[in-house]
């Protein structure tokens, strides 16, 4: 039992050390040329797009958000129950725990592999690390924003006086009931969709459709306004695209063509990775049985 606990502690220490080393490696790795670009938009087009998104959010606050409070009570019970299940996909723990554990396992097993094994495991860890940083980072940004802005949730706005209760903001209220804007669930699910789409472009359409469905569930259940969902999706998408550019500029996970176009590098297949890591994972148990 003691040797097993010692092996677990050593693996955890190696995993943490690997995480720190990977983060340092990312930001110390030199930026290469040509610089990556996303789409064909220049600075003027990007500013125009930002103004358009901000305008849509503002328009939603004034025109659409007032229609949301009380929506849940007018829907059939089966529809509400369906969206109660769907909305759980936007919980940070549902996405981040498996990704984080996978990353820790890769870093923990890496010291037990040979040179080729470490290269393959490192390639897999880079992709998992990109997912974790993108999803956790965007979620953290939205979490800070929503508690700073302090917008009343729809079910709270129902009991507020005034002509426009949906526009009630209580800055730094630091309460869950005043943490509606932007939507955290939407940030998690949209960052997940965009990050996985960057690695697996063919899965982009179903991933985005699932993200839209989860975002819609927040409105149906009365936890958020449409503008909250739109803002959370926008912040998450921008954050993940910035991470794509950061990784691509250092030629990690993504390659960059001569015209700056970004594409995912080929990585180890799940079957090959499983064949590689299984012996390393079983090695501590064999050593314990022999002792």
C-alpha cells in the first residue's frame, strides 16, 4: 500500500512538473515566420466585426431579453426536462475534469517511456494542453467579467421594479443571482466547440450546433438572457482563436502555410497512443507484484 501511494505521489509530482515545464516551453519557444492569421480579415474588418457583435448584444438586451423572464413556466414539462439534461454539458467540470486528468496522466507516464514514446506522448499532451488552456482560460475570463458586472438573472429580474429590469447591473455584487452576463455555460461549451473544431475541422458543424443547443438551454431554463449567451460565446470564441494563433505562431499543434493559413498538425492516433502508454501504466503494478 505504501509503495502504491509512493508511486501515485511520484506520478502526481511528475505531472505537475510537466505542466509547469510545458507552460514555460510554450511561451519561451520563439515565434516563427510567416505569422499565422485567422481568415482574411485585416484590422479594419476585425474592428467592424467587434462593433457588430457589441451592437447585436446591445440590441438583444433592449429588444429580445425582456421577452425571456417567465419563458420556462410557459413550456411543456418534457421540453424543460430535456433542456435540464442538455445544459449540464456546459458545466466546466464535465469538460475540464476529463481533459485535465488526461493531461496529468500523460505527464505522469512520460518519464517511464523511451525516447520515441516521450515524443509521441508529448505530441498528445500538446493537443490536450491546448484544449485545457483554451477552455479553462476562456471560462476564467467570463467568470471574472460576470461577477464584476453583476447583471441580475432573469428569475431575479421578475421581482425587480422599474421599466427595464433586464438592464439591472449591480457591479461587484459577487452573488450568483447577479452573475448573468456573460453566460459561463455558453463560454465553456463554445470554447470547447471552437477548440475541438480547430483540431478536428470536419467535426465543426455538429460541435457548433451542440454549443448552440446548450446555449439555448440557458435561456429556456431562465438562467440567462439571449444577450448573455451571445456575449459568452463571443468572448470564448475570441479567446480560443487567440490561443490557436499563439500555438500556431510557435508551430505547436498547428502548422502555418506560406500565406499564414493555420491547419492542425497530424498527431498520434488514439490506438497507437493506447498501445504506447498501456505498458508504462502497468509497469508500477508489475514492479509492486515482484517486490
